[in-house]
C-alpha cells in the first residue's frame, strides 16, 4: 500500500514513524517549505503522547533536551495562587509530561522517519496544489518553488499540513480562513534563572489576558533554564518591530507578578519575539473522503490551552496506524474507524479550548473576585477546581487511569 503524507511537521512525521512501526513501508512525506524549518518555540507533550513516543522508541532522544514538567500552577495577575496540581510522574502517571522545543521534537521525528524509511521519505519544497480522488486511487499534485510539478498516485493521502491545510481546503473548499478570537500572542524563549520548582508551568490570567511560562531546556553548567513564555491579550493594533513588541507587552502585563520571575527583565532579555493571532478551526462534520483523511491541526486545530496541540497529533498518528494495521486490505474501513474514534473526541476538545480549557478557572476567579483575594477557598471549593481539571483530562483522554492502563497501540508486520 502506498501512503502519502502532506506536511512534515509533528503530525506528519509522527504519522510516518507510526505507519512504519505498524508495518507500512511505502510511506512518503511531502513538505511545502524548502527545508524542515520548525515554526514555533516551546510546547508540552502530555503523558498519553509521551507513552506513544516511548513505544516508538523515541522517548530517550526527546528527553535529552527536554524538561519533565512536575507541576501546573495557576495564578491571578497579582501572583496569588488559584490552583496547583502535580503533573506527569509526580501525579502518578507511568510516563512524564515533557516540555520541549518544537525544533527538538521535529528533529527527532525527522531523523527517525529517515532512519526507518530512507532519506527519500521526506520530500521538501513540495506544496500540494491539486487533489483528484477516484474510487480506489488518489492523485496528488505537488509543485516546487521553481515551478516544477510532480503528480503522485497513492492509495492513501493523509492531510497533516497544519491549520491552513491544503488538503482540508480541497475537501472543504467553502470553509475560508481560520477564525480568530481577537487575541494576539507574543512568544519568546530566553535563558534565565529557574523559577518555582525549576520544572513548573505557571499560568497567570484574568478574564481576557494570559501569561504562560515554562522551561523547555536546562544548562547545568550555568544553572539556568530556557524559559518559553507566551503573553496573550486583545490587541487591535499588534506591534511589529521588536522594541515596540516589548513595550506593548509590558504596557499590558508589566504590573503582573509571576512568582520567582522578573517579567520586565525576561521580556527585555528575549532576543527574538514572535507574534501570532490566536486562531483555531471550527469542528468539521467529516474528515475522511475515500482514501483521503485529515490529522492533527489539519483536522482539529484548537486554541493553545491545555497542552493538546502536539499531544493530540501524536495520538492521531498512532490511532490511524493501528486501524490501518487492523484493516490492511480495506483502508477505507480503516480511515472511517479512525475518524469514528477521534473526531467526536477532538470536536469536544476543540469546543472546550474555546473557553481556554482548564485555564477557565482564571476567568472564573477574576469574575468572582475581580479585586483579588487572600484565600482561594473564599472563591472556589477545592472540589470545584479539581473537577474542572479532571473533566478536561477525561475529555482529552489523558487522565491517569486511562493513560496507565489502556491497551497498547503498538502493532507489527510488513504491509
């Protein structure tokens, strides 16, 4: 069976590795960019996806340049604690939660894809510009920057080409661009002294603004950590140049007090600040058309709350490979089974993330106590906070019981 994957980001590369592990050896990944230039900065991988990386034999390579996240702590802008919970191994999972640079994760997945499938398995400078579906066969047309066109006949086409997916646009041509909620995100990384436990994710917020900080690497010789930070707020006139960005961020959040962090020094010391609109995609009624399906952000892009972007892309890849291994002679049935398992769950998670997932406790804290509070127990019961966190984990299927006990998705054998 010939399988073509559009997109060589985390979703596409995880799909290629997962397919090979499931016994499929004729797999090629096409990437629109002229090289694998990872976009974005830091990300979190929840234990359910770390388990999959472990079963693929990649955990050691990823965690060489990652930080095991020990806790999630949420605060109001004054730095008063709203909610804290253990994460990963500290919470009783058999696998850690990892904070890592996106570049590192893409590098590991790309190296493994080439090791398993050969150097020619990843083709760059190949943008999908055409898609022709016929019963039992799909033709995908790719073009390079010099105008060279290549037509690929394939049994299956997996659209893993991100939030602005060309495959998704071909399947749903009337959809239009990704919608925004009016928030702008400013992001950066900077080496600085560790804060809190040195392995903490801190989230501060009110009813509209957010500040997220967590380490993604460490340098034991200098006793510093590479802190990934995100500042998000409504922004009618987003800043453009670096100096304006720094001033803009501090004007909005400069009086906030993240514990153990000098926010002004952190922002001023960040060498490169990137700006993105906060966008997602509306849930789709259908991912699969014949031998074509969607995966990762191409299928279910969501707001960046709850650490579910890269996490769910890895899970998608493993579930898809598992269903194809179960139905090697009937890929249509396999794709429909994959969608039946993943789409309803991801639709619910997309909707949850539009209220910022577990971070909605910060919105609720501001609404209930806009002037702040001395004791969070005057605002919430511990049971209410715990149920919000637990409910979100169950929605995303990364609750401890499920992750630790569910059957493995590993399969084998040549296809």
